[in-house]
C-alpha cells in the first residue's frame, strides 16, 4: 500500500493510499464519521462509512481523540468542496499514539493559556499558517541574497562588548574571562566577512533586554544582516527594496492557502514592488505635526527625538508600499553610522516601515569607514575604545565605503501575514515575564 502526503493526493486519484498524521477534528453521525486528518503538508477529510466497514472499526473511529496520531487507508476521491480538493473513503485505520484530554479545544482560550501551551498551540490551523509563511520568508531572504552573490558568514552569539548601546544587554559570566553578553546584532562581526568576501550576511537569533510589552517586541528574535563593500546610501536602499519585493512575491506564489487561512488581503501584497517611497526624517516630522490630533498622548516628536510605534504606525499607514525614513539625527543612532558629509548632524541611515501601520521591519545605514571618526564616535557614546580595537582594525587595513542592514524575520512575517501580534511569528516567543515553555 503506497503512502502519500496530503499535498500529493492529486497523484493518486482513484487509487488506495495510506496517510500518516494526526486527527485534527472528528464529527460523527449514525452512518458516517467525518475525520479531518492533518500531516503537516495539509488537511484531508476522510469519510468512514458504516456500511463499508466492520461495526468494530466504525465504532473505534468514533472513539478517537483529538490530536491522536494514526494512519488512515482509503481510496482518493476528487471533491472541490473538500479541504485541498480531495478526500479519502476510509477502508481502515491504525491508532499510533492516543491523545487523552487534549487541552486546546474548540472553546475560547485566553492568550496566557495558549502561550503556556505553545508547544501544542503551534498545531492549530492559524499558527501552522503563520509559521509556514515564516519559513518561506526565511528561505526567500536567503535565496535572494545567495543569488545576488552574498555569502553566509555566521557570527558569535556571545560577545565581549555592546554593539548598539549597553542598556539592552543580557550578561553572563564567561569562565574566568569576565562578563560576556548575548549578541544584540551580528553586524560588527559580519563586517569582517565583508572585507574578505565583499558581500556577506549573517542569520541567527539576537537578544535585546528591553522591558517592553508592546505587540511589536520580542526579547529573542531572528535577524538576517547583509553587509556589502563599495555600497553607498542609495544602493543600500535599492538592495533592500529588491529583496523585500522578491520575498513578498515568493510568499504570494507559495503560501496561497496559508494567506487564505489568515484572511490576508492578497491585493495589498501584490502592490509591493520596488521602488519604495523615500522620505527624510525632517519631512516625516512635518507630516507628524500635520497629523498631531491623530497621535493623541504620543504627541509630536521634536527634532532629535526618535520615533515611537505610534509615529511609525501613522507614517506607514499613509502609503501602500513600504516607506524609507532616512537621515535621522546622528546622536540617536548607533556609533558606527556614517554622518552625511553635507550635513554631519544627520546620519546616512534609514528605517524601512511596512505599510498598513506595521512600522519598522528593517534598519540600516552606510557605515563609518574612517578609523579616526569611528574612534571618536565610540568615545562619544561612552564606550571603551579598547573593546573595539579589532573593529577599528577593519578601518586601518584596507577600509572601503560599505553599507548594511538588519531585517527582523518576525516583524517581516507579522506584516506579510497581516496579523496583529509578533509573538505568533516565532515557535517559542520570549517576552517580558514569559520564558515557559
């Protein structure tokens, strides 16, 4: 008897196959049992008719528990009304692992309950769809970068010093060497690879000890961070918009049923094509002032303030495409960002805001490539210059203009999926006050 996955049932129409999976739902009547069986590739309706089975088998199917694992054998039939367009007329089944009193039922559950059962919640239809999209976002980012000549260059998760300010570091003791910190970014280290390969990227988890409870923040999240030699401000923007456009197109092509399950408006995503909108920080301030009444308690920032979530949300709702906010004040940005030669008080940096109010999904900049300027910026930020001698070496030995950015996988997935909370875009979210399971 051939085994099949749900997604390949179309290859077996009229034939008998065996599915291996889990019982997602069961409805019963006197004459028929409706079994929804999922296997990770999809969900299939399996019909068990009383007159086609022994009484013992038919009654045993009716006693199956939600999320038990099993094999189901039957003939594949086409049916446009069924999930996936096919169903199985059951001729037999085998229970593999029972599932007594499965805790996540059809009734409404609170968020705390679901997060405490995250190891089981990921089996549900919507969570499955979101994490499928996440997987395609990751694959799309890496495939696009690989095709464009970027080399993956892995960077350490334990670092001896800060990359983006000392207030959001997780500290641990590193043997007898003193304190070490969980990496806030791989960017400083990936720049060493840029000097070797020209175009590189790192991909891995990053950690920020921000005591934030907003729907846009995680304590542990995943970033892809490309870095490219001989790339300036404008070309860096072009790389980002081409990459994001390609990733969105990939999700549209490969995740149709997942987007449908999430009730995501495909027409919104179909508009995401380069070029994207560009706007300076100064212009953004002026627009926020024009919409002051809509900002409520958040208020209008003054020059030199960073933008908060309400400001980014308002700006990103004004455009159908992602929006680049450029030329932020240098004083509020990381020490390694290149000042604008024509206006040194602002940096050649940018945040990409996703439309529909989702806000920042990418942050990037041209990097300082002059050793003396970089050292002075390190001092201005109150950091220990000795900790960054290796980083300064990259400017002392064959320095070149270069640029890079970091793209947050969870934020990008949240926007593309059209969901509200970032916590659902990672298998096990780490939040303030939440580390179990």
